[in-house]
């Protein structure tokens, strides 16, 4: 089916800086994929949201005080990061070494994995067939709350994103203490332009 779309020129294959990209256009890009810090951290925010509900916490700053030695916290983190608990969270991948001058990201929906495919197989060299989801112009940015804070109420996300940069530093420290090193220049609270975000159709 994909080959048929390419033959019919319905898909732009390995577009470059001269290619005209528009929202919803179909593209196939080759590159090296890695899971962004926004997606790594979204798991911890998911854990924190569960703990907030269980412990009646209503202040995001308490995230910095999470004690990884606390039994409940440690067990929740282990389920997510060590036992690979499947979570209903979209993933944001970064694609490097593509044909585009843009930073390229891919939005992967949690319910689209087939058979043995899983989120822990999303890194490395691959081709991505997707539709253009977001175009972020040069010198502009796009917040990552739909990945970072997926499942949180909309207005709560807006409030939290306004103060979250400092909290992300605290989260990064927590992750580093768990041995999950997050690059300083990785996407966290926002995507800066020039950037392209694709909605994944297939990764192969």
C-alpha cells in the first residue's frame, strides 16, 4: 500500500529544504529516531498524577520533593521504567540525520502498536511514514504539554506549563538519580522552530 502511494506520488519521499510542506501532507522520512525527554518525563508526570489523586496533592512544586525511596513512589517508578508498564501516553520522537533542515519530531499514538511492536522498539535507524501535524516557523515555539502532561485537564495544563520549566529541572535530577540521563538540549517544555512534527502512520 505504501509503495502504491509513493508510485502515485501521493507521498513526498525524503523532502528537503526546497520542498513545500503543508499541514496533513503525507511524507516518508529516513533518519535516526530517539525518544525525547518530554516522553521520558511524561511517564513520571503520569506517576505523579496518580500519586496526586491517591494522596490529595494539589501543588506541582511537590514534585521536587518526591522521594524515590518512598515505597509507593519507588514501586510506581519501577513499574513504569523497569517493568515497561504500558501507559496510555502518546510518544514524541526526535528524528536526526533526515533530509530536512528542520528539527523533525514524530507523534506516536499509544493505541497504534500491532502484535509484538512496542514503545521500547522505537529508537534507531528507520523510515517514518506520516502526515504533517505541526509546522513550527523559525524563531517560534510549540509547547509540549500534549505529550508531557497528557491526561491532565486542559486549564491545569496551561497553569502548569507556565511554571513547569523550573519543575522540569527537578524532574531531570530525579531521573538522573535513577540512572536515566536526559540530555540538556533535549526537547522538554517546548519545541523551537524551525521544526516539523509528523503524526506517525507507520514506522519501519
